[in-house]
C-alpha cells in the first residue's frame, strides 16, 4: 500500500512542478515513472509513520 501512495505522490508532485514551470515536462515524466524515486518516497513515508508512532507512545497519545 505504501508503494501505491508513494507513486501517486510522485505523480502529483511532478505534475505540480511541471505546471508551475519549475521543471520541464520530460523531467516531470521521468520523475513520475521512476521506481527508485517511488521507493525513496515510500521509505520516507514509512519512516515518518514510525516516528509518529514512537512519539505517540512516548507522550502517551496511543490508546
């Protein structure tokens, strides 16, 4: 599931960067379809989720 979300996020971010003229469409297409970028985004999202859980446990926010 995380890989699917990472791929969707990569497509939206690359689309926004192309729409605002920050990058050219060729680079945006490559960013949207790059499996290594999707892996990096997925890893980052997983790390953020784990960090959020660790904070919740530490401060007693977890039920």
